[in-house]
């Protein structure tokens, strides 16, 4: 894994920063937002993840003599800028939405307020960290929701896009609802259950399938899960497993843990295996299924009444194979001088790429009775939300209005750094995962469904909407 992260930055972050320094702009305060425009897989929600790694990066960000030497060798940077980097330390403020929170397009996940060079240099690491872990946490959540209470284990390390993707991806999977990981390092680092027993190579290494099963049961009698599809699931694998259960485990008063299916028609095989196990007196023996699963295949298996007690999901989870890019962006939204904030806006011919200007807050409204989330509203930073009635409207079609009543409201972001000092206590991974479950329970089922989910309302306050439209109407080139 990469340990030196200070140069994990797009080169333009340094060329721009050098330019800011040479034009005496290095003390200008800038506001940047991290946000995304589209939910992966046309889903209804995203689970944000990766903040803990962002915190560690910002806390430890500094440039070594070797880094300075490398940059000097590019013949693009002034000596005064390189001297500035040698003494670099983040001194700004950061707000963020806590990990495990459900979020939606255009909401600021992270807001950075800092001298412009400090803010600019953070861009790449903030994006790659939040983009990757939010993508995997969200994909896992879709898979876990499809499993409808059946445990899902993350089995994807060998198919991940590198070591960091495997380890941090497993962390994100736990946030998304996975109950364990096959990656031993991830299990150790994040104190989560390690899952896995044997591969087909174990069985092939013995003279017979029976000998392989027998040996494993003798070594691990209290944790005996056998992979029964190496040769023939019904004709060979299952009969040999039952024989070993009868001969090795039963005399010791020990019950088998599970059998695993890794190929074939999982719906048919699981029903057949369940019937045979039950008839043999092993109704408590679980059936685990693996083999290129995702939320759609799991949904299909459950619709076919498959008899599966747990799922191991690999490549489609750890790579978010169906949509492997989370399009988070990092955009300048304001500059500050002498305490006065000047909003900034990016304009595009593509409407979705027009940014929401200025320093902002996002509030979530909940129904007081049901505790279900009603809508989110992005406001200017100094707005207050009334306690009783609040009118929301569609920013694209402002004549579509609705007045919210009987609500509870909370801001989504929390202060993470203040004047460069960490002021936030990171929760444990277990606490983050628990928070994610609570967050999902606050959404209506219509928002969480896999196909054609209900679009959750994310509106702009009247003040922010007016500011944005006035800036668009008065823009000049």
C-alpha cells in the first residue's frame, strides 16, 4: 500500500498553487465542495464513506526533502513556492457529513475552507478516497438490501484493483452492511470477522474428495464448512460431506457449520441440497452461496425460493462492476477576503454541471411521527430553518412546491478541522455501520428499491436559488 501520500495529487494542483503563490494569492481564503451529480446504478441513495482516511491524510500532510527535490527537478516551480511547501501545514477548516450517512446528488459531502493553496492541494486525495469508499459502501448496501436479512460477506480481495482497493474496499463493504471479509489484513486492521475455509485446491490436493473433507473436519471440527461442488455437487460432494459429518463430527457431539456452493444452478442446487441435508438429520447445517453474485442475481435467487443462508460476494461488490466510477467532484464555490465571502459559480452548457455557489449548509427534514426522511434542503451558510412550516420547491421547476410541517430538522455536516486542528472524534467502524443501518431505516422503501427508485427531494433554499439565478443572469465573459 502507498504510505507516502503527499504527492498523490494531480500535477495541476502544484502548477496552480505555484501560480497563486507568485501572484500573492496564497493567503486568499477559498471554499471548495466535494459533491457528486449522479447516483451509481441509477439507485435511490448513496452511503458516504472514507472520511476517516481523509482525516488521517490531512493530519499527516507534509512534504519531505525528497518530494521538494523531485518537484524542483521538474523546472516548473519557483524557489519561494518550494520553500513554502517545505514548511507546509494545513491550517484551515473542514466540515463533512459523517460516514454511513445516506446522501444525494449535489449535497456538499465535504466543505474545505482554507488558504487557496492548502485547499487546492487536497483535491485528489479527498476525491479518490471519498469516491472509492462511497462507491463500494453503496454497492454493498444494494446487495445487502437485496439479500433481505441473509448475511452477506465480502469475498472480493483477489479481484480488487490493487491492494489499497482491496483493504479500503473491505472497510467500505462493512459500512454498507457486509458482516465479514475474506481479506485477512482488512479483518485485522478494522477488527471485523475474517471469513473463509477452503478452496477447490484443498480438495484437489488429496487422493479423494472424501479424504479432503475428512482431513478438514478432523483439523477444524468446530468450524466445519465444506465446499461441495469441486466434482459433482449432488452425486459426490454432498454425499461425501454427509459421510464425514456422520463419521467425524457426530461421534464428538459436534454439528457441521455449513456447505458452500460455488458453481452451477444455485437455486436448484440449494433446494436439492437442503432437502438431502434435512433428510440426513442436518437441518441446522447452513448453505452458503458464492460465484459472481450481485444484487440482481441475489434477488432472482430469492424469488426462486433458493435455500441459501449466506452469500459471499466478490468481484461485483469490490469493483462495483456494474458502474465502477463514482463521479464525485471538487469545485471552488467561494472566495473570502477580509471576512467578506464572494460566491463563485461554474457554468456549463450541460445543466447538471452548473454548480451551486457560496458557502452552504445542508439540512434534512424528518417527519416527527414516522421519523422518516422527507427532504433535504441546501441553504446558504447563515440561514436558519423555521421550527413550524417550511416551503420546499423543485429548483428546476420552481412552481412545484410543498410546505413541510410537523418536522424535525438537522444539519448534515459536522466540523472536522478548525484552524488546522482536528476537532472531531471518529467513530469506530462498528458504530459507522450501525449508523448506516439507522440511516437506511429512515428512508422510505420506495427510495431503496433497486428498479426505478423514488427520487428523493434535494431542494435549494429560496435565498440560494435566487443567488444562483442572479449569478447566471449576470454572468459575463
